[in-house]
């Protein structure tokens, strides 16, 4: 199970998408505190990025299984 989580973390683009999710979520929080009413699009973007992360992880795992690439850690 640890190998699975390590390979998901090492999936290309996951760190970038995680940073963007945090940014959109913080921006939504700031918009909520300022009572601008514009937090909805930011939360929608964060949710879409989370779904995108799941899709990227599933495709990467299926590709890894198909190629039978063993996970090598340093």
C-alpha cells in the first residue's frame, strides 16, 4: 500500500494541482471573509482540480500496471 501512495505522490502534475487547490481554497476563504459573494467560482475550481487529480492518478496507475513498471525508490 505504501508503494501505491508513493507512486501517486510521484505522479507528474499532482504537486502543481495540489498547490492550485490550496490557492483557490484560500482565495475562496478571503472572498468569503470580505463578503464579496465571489467564493463560489473559486470553490468550483478547487473541486474540479480535485477531480482532475483523481483522474490523473487513476490513469497513471493504469498505465503503470499496463507497462509493468516496478516502483523504484531511491
